[in-house]
């Protein structure tokens, strides 16, 4: 297929009623670009599609395909790094053409991280790969021996990545040599699928675990500064799988799936406030606001005291981690990509590029890279949205 820049007015479908989106009956929703469309585009031209690339070949009898790995972007070589359910790592150029690919033995649970031209890949096969983002050449690999489940974090010369078995690994970014690791025993009962991506601030690491604990570790050697239980007693769905976030004042926010959202003093772990809304799986801090997504809803809170500002019902069991771009809160809700006004929670547009979107998009300046559940990679250009 020849890749080209395509405007909404050339192919996007018309607005349709979305009864599941909390009463947003006139919300525009768009479909797959390869399908013929005859309807008029909406009056609000939010973004256009620069290019799209079909990466995964559909298999017979595949039911409800899902891609969960967030794309990454290397600005040095203008390469998008896409990890897909067929076990491939691909480098896609600025024209939508695949520049290189590498096969691994199984699907991915999380996306890559690019730093200084190197793509760090969390393998579902238990291997952390370091590849040249421009060429795909392997620089090193580290055998963790446990399926890796978070986007790697690169800081202070180390790469941090967590496994599905509640181990946080730290290896040297230069050569992949093991530096330290921290492990907690998973609970005996049911847990939510996923893991907490670590947050690094001022020489400390903050990360959650499936036993309901959030911990602060020293970046130097992984020793614990403090450990705090958020989920209370029991042994099921205690998970603190959300990536911790920190505001400009140094206050830490984490979410327990069972017990709700917690604001903590980062230095001590002492409680500042808590919200009893359970089922939350991801947080995002922006200015004085804290956004939370989870089972069937998106919430906005005042970060200072946890006051609920608005809530937006989704009609989906769970949403994935949101991103903030050009003044809009963008949330993948499995069946589509939802654009919300962060001040009011009002939905502006819903975009379904085919089989929905589960992976968190990647924002790079005025572009948004989206991996759809059918394995298509899209590059969107923001048009009408202003920061």
C-alpha cells in the first residue's frame, strides 16, 4: 500500500451515536481509513492522519485482537518503535515504511523506551533488549528470566523494568550488566494483569506491587527507603499497578485497585489524602489536577486535597493509561481513542481506527503515534488543537 498524507475530509466517517459514552449521543466517532466513506467530516478538524502502516497480518479465527504495547519514537532517526502481538519489534520510518524488524518468541506486554538513539525493549520472553533505534542492530541483551511487563525507565545510567512476577530489575544502560533487583512475593489470590512502571525522582525510585504495597527505593543500590501497604488485608485484587506520579510540589500519587487513590509524602510515605474510589488502573498529573482512569470511568481530582472535579462514564470495564496533548486528555478505551476536555470531562471526539485501541498512544511534539488493536500503526498530526 502506498502511504500518503490523508486529511479527515478525504476519508473519515460521520458522527454516530455513542450511547455507552455517558450520554454523549452526538459524539463524532471515526472508522478505519481503508474502508470507503461517503459521509461528510465533522466541523471540528482536530487532527489529520499523516500515514498508516499495517504491521500485523491477521490470522484465521483470531478473536478480539489486542495490541497493548505503547509505541516509542526516536527523534534522532525519525523512527517509530512498534512492538506487536506477533512477537515482532519493528522500526517504522517517517513515511510509514518498515525500516527494520526483529522477531522474538512471544507477544509483548509493554512498549519500548528510546534514549539517546537506543531502543530498550521489554520482552515477553524474559529478555531486555537494547537495539539501535535507527537500524535495529542489537547492542546487548539481558536475560531477566521473567516476562517483562513495563515500559523501561532510563535514569542515572540504569535501565529499570518490572516483571509480571513482581521483580524490579536494574541493569546498566551502557552494557546491560545487572546492577540490582528488588522483589516482593505476589499474593496467593487473584490479581489484576499488569505491573507498575517505576518513577524516578532525585535519586529515588517509586513503584507499586501486586501485594498492595508501594515502595521507595534508592536508585544507587535498590535498598528500601520506606514501604507502605495501601490495600489492607485479604489476598485478591490488592494490586498497586498504576505508575506512581508526582506533582510539581513533590507530592506522590498512587492507586490501589482495591482501595482507591492515595496522595503521599514522597520522602516518608505518610498519607496526605485518600479517595475510596476503587478499580483505578492509571494516573496522570497535570498542573493542579490529577486524572485517574479505570473500570468504566475517567475522573479528575484537585491534586491538593483529592476533591472530585468531574467524572466521565465510559461503558468499558477498564481504560488504559491516558496522555495529555495539545490541551486534550486522550484515553484509549479499547474500542476507540477518546478525546476529553480536561477542564470539564466533556468528550470531544472518539476515533476507532479498526478493532479499537488498547495501547497508550505516544506524543511527540505535534504528532501522536497510535497502535490499533488490529496491528496498524498511525501517525496523527494535530490541527485544530492548541496547547
